[in-house]
């Protein structure tokens, strides 16, 4: 089977797992090996691929949030031909392109989520005030934890401002992992406290459920776009300069 | 909103950092340099006064340099990094309060000739219409002419004589002087309530900035050590168990420093949001200082448990500043009772 550059086309054979929303997408970003002889980060190209191209097949993957939920896919490629003009950056320089898009995914792309999570915390505060009473909340363990979460989600917004301030000077680099690692775990703590406020009814999964599915979804936050452990490796080695 | 220091702000940071590196290196707190009990920094105040540091944020017509809360917060991060005696907080906040109505007292504080100790409540404070009664801890008060009282409801400047039954205590953070004392219907020279004005927000912001410096210094000490200490033929920083602890410390320090920067901007603009953001900064930054102080000891192993390196100092100073004006439990209770600013 031919692979790599053939004339003015890239011929792709193989498979890729965990592609989010491939079943909904018109296009996808694809990192493909174009120089099999080069060492691991070299010889990769970043190309944009039309999902309608012949030879692309999907296997849906169900996820843990609720029965039947479909989020990502395994994608199979059989002799998929993509015009070379779809390569972004230089051929064989895809790693650098991917690192700059990932920098944005880990850094600035989270901005909207940060703001949204501020509102989530306020909904939790309202719910806790209703259930426990506003003055009881001030002395309750749930109130203490909510105060901490409220302060932390406020700080995340400040972290985003700092990332934006840095991005005005240079594209986001390894420091983006500081905010990313913090925010992904903070989201888990925020969603987790909902169950403590709701109490026993949180084992139900109602049709219009606003809390349980989002809670379960946060388990992916410390995995996708680089796990928390990988983020900590990056912080340790590239931000703090610790040895490998 | 730009959350990086401007060039002029960076120059101030460098000036303060250079001064502290020369006059107050962390090694001064080692037992063979100073001993373990007392305040090693009393001699710093006049020198800091000369550089204008004690009246940095006081308006020019009040005799200060007229810089903003942003510059004040940046210098307090440096004070935290160097573990400067927390008496400095008494001077800064006392100068702010005095400058409005008592220019002579403000001038003496900013000149470093009158020291200001801190009073922090040991229980509930009775204080209506500016008359205060309670039991307090006095911090760095031995040579002070004035005492700055900080509770979660009020900030007030007293003459030291107003406090009765002053008796010395040894402190967990032994690099300072601690007393117990009582106020019975004490009348302050000047005061303001948490509800009116920005004094309380400034107090929380500066405590947060100091805590950020503590968190950063604990991180720096742990990372430096993890690069040089070798076990099993490798630097310990190459083990993920240690590397990830250091990464968590870096995250904690970044969280604190970003929220301090944000809160300092809102305070410099006299924004209504500044009280909320200053309190948020205090909560995250004190948390970071406590966590980094503790983790820093673990990263050092047994040497971290000794008085011969700095690691143990950070967690003790973090506990001390936590209690100034009400600990995390009190602050969080107040914070969750307030309306959010989103
Ligand atoms: C919701 C979701 C959406 C996703 N969407 C996409 C997508 O659109 N496109 C795409 O390409 N990918 C996507 N991914 C995949 C994601 O990038 C990977 O899951 C992630 O990088 C982790 O790889 P892995 O699952 O193989 O875990 P593994 O690498 O097998 O990790 C397993 C465990 O070992 C730890 N570990 C692994 N290596 C190290 C190390 N060096 N040091 C310390 N610990 C280590 C991990 O942290 C983890 O805890 C998605 C994942 C999720 C959950």
C-alpha cells in the first residue's frame, strides 16, 4: 500500500483513536508520518482533511457520562488521498505546528470555560444557600469548600488574563500548562461538590439533569489534551528546569 | 487588562529585591547567624524608609510616594520571599490610616522612627462605633509606639499604651516577638470598618501578596534542592514523585500571583470589586503558602526538618499570616456570605 507523498497528494493509511466529534465534523486536523526514517518528533506533517474523502470510516466510541453517549471515535483511513496544498506549515514540520495549536488549546482556548465555571460556582452557592440556609452556610464545611472554590475560580480568570498578557508578546508556551493543570482539577472539585449539596438524590439521572452528567464528564478533563501527569512533567522540566 | 508588570514596575521590584538580597538574605534566619528567637529585621525599617518603601502607596499629599496598590503588592511579594518581619504590614497600613488625619504620626512611621506592631484577635471582638474590647496577640510590638489592629471586621490604629496586660509569649514562628494583651474599651487614633472603604481590602491584598512571596520562595528552595540532591545515582528532581510535587508548588504559586495581580489592579482603580478580589486573593494565596511550605519540607527530606536550611520557615510564617486578622475559616465564612462579582 502506498503511504506518504505521492505526486501532489498525501496518501494516508492507518487508524487514529479518540477523535472527538469526528461523526459531526466536516474537516479534521491530521498529524501524519511523512518521513518514516526520521526520529519520533521529526518527519510528521500537519494536514487538514475533508471528512467526505473516500476511504474514511468511523467506529463510534461510547463514553461514561450516560448510556448511549457518543463523543469520540476511532477513525480508519484506507488509501485516503489529501491534496498536498492542505498541509499547514512545512512538510515534515507538523510537530511544531501541533505544539502551537496545543499551546492555544491548553491556554487561551479555555477562556470561555473559565467564565462559564464562575457562573457554575454561583449556581452551587445559590443551591447551597437554599438547602442549608445562608447563615448556616458560613460555618458549614460545604460553605468553606464553596468559598475556596469561589476564590479559586476567580483566580483562574486572573490566570487567563495573565496568559493573554503573555500571548500579546509571544505565543503560549509551557507556562500554559500551569493554568491548564490547575483548571482541569478545579473543574472536578467544583462538579464534585454538587453531589454533596444535592445529597441522596444525586444517584438519580433525570432527563433534564444539570449536575450529574457534567460531573461525570469532568473525569476526562485531567486526561484530554495531555493528562495531568504529562502537564506536571512539562511544568517540572520546561518551566522549572528539573532534569528528565 | 495587562497582568504583567510594566517596565517601571519591574524596576521597583528589582530595586526592592536587590536591597533585600543585600540587607535581608534568607540565611540571616539560620541559627548560627541570628539565633532562633526574636526579630532580626528591626534595623531594616530606617533603611527601607530611606528608599521610600514604607510609604510607597501613601498619596503624595500624605507624604508618601503616591504609587498604586499594584506597586505595593509587587513589593509585598518581595517581602514574603525574603520573610521580612510582618511588622512591615503595621508600618504600611498604619501609615495609610495616619496619613489622612495625623500627618506627624504618618511621617514618623514612614521615616522608620516609629514602629507599628500588629494586634490580631484571639476571640470575638466587641467593637461598636469605634470602641474595641477583646483579647489579642500583639506581633512585633515590643519596640512599637503604635499598634495596628486587624480583625475580619475592622482595621484600627492605636497607641500601644491602650493595650493592657501585655505579656510575652514564645511563638511557633520564633523569628518575631509575640505578646498577649487586652483592650478594654480601647479608643483608636483612627479606624475604618470592613464595610466602608478600601483599607481592609488593602490589608487582605498585602497579606495575600506576602503569602504569594512565601509560596514562591518555598518553591524556589525546593526546586534548587531537587536539582542538586542525588539519590540512587540521580538528582531527586528527575523522580516524578518529586517533580510532580514541585509542579504542584509552581501551580499554587502561579494561582496566588495571578489573583494578587488582578486584585491589585482593581484596588488601584478604586473599583467596587476590589474587596471581593482582595479577599479571594487572600484565600488562594494563604492556601498556596501553607501548601508550598509543607511540601517544601517533604522535598528536602530530613534536612528540611532541621533549622539549618530555610524550608521550615515558610510553613511557620504561612501559619502566622493566616491568623493575622482572622484565619482561613473566618475569611471563607465571610467570603461565602458576600455577593459574588462575576
Ligand atoms: C474526552 C476526550 C477527548 C479526546 N479527544 C481527542 C481528539 O480529538 N484527538 C486526539 O488525538 N486525542 C483525543 N483524546 C485523547 C487524549 O489526547 C489522550 O487520551 C491522552 O493524551 C492520554 O493518552 P492515553 O489515553 O493513551 O493514556 P496513557 O498515555 O495510556 O496514560 C494512562 C495513564 O498513565 C499516565 N502516564 C502516561 N505516560 C506517563 C508519563 N510519561 N509520566 C507519568 N504518567 C504517565 C497517564 O497520565 C495516565 O494516568 C481525547 C481524550 C478524551 C478523554
